[in-house]
C-alpha cells in the first residue's frame, strides 16, 4: 500500500458507475483538515474537505457548504478584462453550493452546534459533463470521515431525458436536446432533495425520473460506506443543545388550554394571536419561574414556546385534518392580483396569496444588455432572461440591514427564472434582453412561487409573447409514522412544523420547475409522487386566477420600452456592416441615434426610442448588405476610369463595369468626355456573368 509523506497509508476505493470509473481516495492531499477526499470520475477531479471546529453558543447549526470553481480546472483564464483570479463566487457556484447543502443539512441531529465547514473544490473538469454531482459526492465522502453524527452518506444525480430515455452526465449537446434537467439526491433509504427545470414535462414522467435516479445513485452510497469502513474514523465527542425537558414541560402545560379556536384563524389574526400569546408567556411564566431579562434560560423558554406551537400545528393536521388557518389540506389561500401596477415600468404586476405578496417589474432592453456568464463551465455564455428576487427584513416584520442578496435570494430568483425559461420566445421572435425583478412586499410562506406567478403576469403585461402562462405552488408534508399528510399552498407555520417543503411550477401542459427539500432522513418515491400529483390541481387553480386577470400577452410593448427591429443578413456580410475598426457601425449609430447589435448568425437588431431613427438605420443596414439585382437601377459613384470604360460602385464593396459603349448613345472618344472620378451617376445592372462580374449601362437611364 502506498504511503503519503506523513507515513499514512493512501486508501482508495473504486467502482464502475454509469460508464466511467469512480474512485474515492484519502491521505494523498489535505493532511491537516479534519477529513479530505479526492474524488475522480473520468477526467473530473474534485477535492472534498470537511473541517470541524468548536461548539458555538448559537441557536442554529453553524454549517457552511461551498462549491469552489477553479478556472484552471477547465483550462480557462477568466474572460474578465480586469480580474483574472477567482473572486466572489458566481451565482452558479452559489446555487451548486446550495444544491449540495440541502440534502446534507437535515442529516445532522437537532441541537448539534459544532462549527462544520465543507468545501468541494473542482481541480479538473471533463468538459463532457457537469462536475456538480461529483462535488456532492466529495462533500458527503469527507463528512463521512469526520466522526461527526452525520447520518449519511449522500449521493446525487443530475439527469436529462434524450429521445425519451433518461441519462445522467449529459454532454452539452445532449443537455441542449433534453426536455428535462432533474437533480435528485438522497440517502440509502430515500430521497432528501429534488430540483428540476423542464419543458412542460408531465408529473408522471418526473416521478419516473425520481425512481431512475434513486436506483442509480445507490452504488455511490455503497462506495462511500466502503471507504468509511476502511478508514474507520474516530467518533468525535459532542453535546447536543436541546430544550430543557423541565422547561419544555412547563411551557407545554402553560400553553395547553390557550391554543384551540383562537389559533385556527386566517393568518393575519393567527399571527397576531401567537405574538400576543408569546408576550403573555413572557409576562406570566417568566415571573412565576423567576426568569429575568438577563437570564440565559430566556432563550430556552422562547424555543420551547416555538416547539409547542409547532406540535399544535402537527396535532391539528394529523388528528383533525385542520390546518392552522382553518383550511382543508388541499385548499388554497385567497388570491388577488393586478397588472399595470407601475405606470412607467415596461411591465408590472402585484400578486397576493393570503398575506404573501409579490410585486414584479419587467424591463426590456436590446440584446446587448444580456448578462455575460463567465464561469468555469461556460465559455462566452449569456443570460438573456434574468430574474432577481429581493426580500428585505421588513417583509417579515423585522428590522435588518439592507445589503447584497444572500444565498436564499439568489436561489429563489433562479428557481423562478427556470420556471419561465421554458415558455419564453426565441430571440428571433422577440429580440430583447429581459430583466424580471420580484420585490417581495410581505412574507408568509411560498414567496418563491409568488415570484413565479407575479413574474409571469408582468411578462404578459410587458407584451412578451410567452408560449403559455406559468403558475407555482408550494406543498408541505406531515409524516405520522408511515402515513403522509400532504398540504397544498403551505404558509410559514406549516413549513416550520412540517417535514417537507416542495415547490412546483408549470403550465397547463406540464411542469417547468421543481424543488423539494426534505427535513426527514429520506422519503420513498411513493410519498413524493403523492405530493407531485396533488400539486397539479392547486397549481391549475392558481393558473385559472392568473388568466382571469390577464389572459394573453399585450399586443404591443410599452411606449416607454425601446423599440427593436431585426434584419437577417448573410453572416459573411457582418464585416461590411461593422466596417474597418467599427467605422461603419459607429457612423450609423452616430447619425441615426439607433443602437445596433449583430449576432454571429447574422441577426442584426436595431433599437431606439424614435421609430424614424430605427427606420433610417434599418434602411442603411439593408443597403450595406444588399445583393446586386439584374434589371435594377442604382445610384453609384465613379471609382475608376480606364480606356475601355469606368468602374462604378453601386453597393458597399460592389463595383460594376460601365463600358465606354454603354455610357451614352453618342460615340465617345474617351471616357473622360462624359465622366470624372467621384461623379455620381445612375446605372442599370444589365448582367452578372458566371464569374460574378457586373455589367452596367447608362443608356436610357434618367440622370436625375
């Protein structure tokens, strides 16, 4: 067995998995971390490290999970002109970090307060597939060797559907062809996380994808278990920070006869009732127990109160089939919406579900305003559609500083973005960059799906010709033993007390986005199937409300939005439009005031506020790329004079021969008797020979 420089044995395990060898190796790198694992899959190599720190006095588990993109892994240098080293993680890296975090976090026991940092660093990347799931395996493998109470291992698969067949580790070409992008992660006994984008795929097909992924990630679970058995990490000592049983009993006893009818009301009233009840506990119970403001036990009483309320929520659903606000399990909160909410915005909407409220604003711009995506995986990519999500603290009735968006905001924005991508028009049909911003006005559960609904209506209000309306709903779950209770349109109280948060968006035809997070240690597919199927009726009910407010996209865009015309040219003519050093295109822009963008495929978009300036620029571009047409009269300029005739420029870069015999009805001794250099004349294109040479005439052509 090979030893590392510290004299430790290098331990590795390997297996064939979905067409490539997967290996996990320890003790080759990362000597001082609590645990580090080098994972190889084909040419992709990811280092997973896990560092365990001290126990902290906080009321949450201090776990951080990061995914590190290294441009060198793909043989790239950052495309930024000014910054060449990796800096702040890209949104894509943040989202993958969340993707790895979500199936891992629930697998630690409640009350665990050790600092744990997990980092998955991509060191080498096979361009034929995305490395994110290898990063998840690396993170889980490292955690398995820390000796912490991690109830893993975790494995995941990103799969697509090509020609009706499920497949993992898709190539870029296969990803473009696939109608499904489904990520499934979990443990040996069940699934703990699902995320998906789809092109209106049916619920039944998504369920089949879950089954396929669950069955095919099992070999990786076994491989991690084999590695952990070989390494045999020493279990670390720890102490769980759990509510004091005596305090919990005291709070449970105090609150028992105070919950009931008053706690089962619509959310504005219920939230206010719970708030007053908490204040009453602080007054009565604290005084009886002799707890003052500086007593460390205050936080334990506060947490015990929260747990008591959660238990009441679960009891009401399981025993009485009654939700905290009195709704039935499949009932949706009251809906209210409007569009055209902001007069100067290109498109706007206000969507309200219960007391959750989302305002969305859509802004249109020329395609040159698309976001350049510079990541380890993407070369010169662009995001033409961007959805941003903001939710300040005041939306939950709290004080908090304003700052850059956090991981949650980035994740919610991306989920809503993916939900709409499937119905957006092509750039050829609608040559605009689109920015959609959701400003959450009030939170009480399911804001990400409120963002989906509000953005869809704002897009239609902006005149974006989407292929179909998209609605979203958040589902919840309470497990009572083996029996599931699925809840439609969950609010905060049910989310906090429940076992799953499941979000699904789609059109009347099928699903366009999906996200599931389980708080229990794995669920069988049959339970997830029940949630997916129940979500459909609720989603369609919300969709019915939305189309009652705005049925189809506006026939025209806002007067305040830039107007864009498109011209399709031969790609070989792009240089003609641009000119030497950009001289021609800059001249058009300066003289017309229009903005011109040219794509590699020859699509020219011309944007501006003034229709006359756009029309002038369009004609200019068309003139630059026009092909010569026999029988057509052109206004040209004499650019060369020879004994036998003159060369006349009739189109940019196109000269024709005007023979001396075709200049006039009269006989000319020399060309200079009728023409001079730089003179403008009208000529008729008589013929184009098989070598592409143009023959011109001035005979019978009026010279006006």
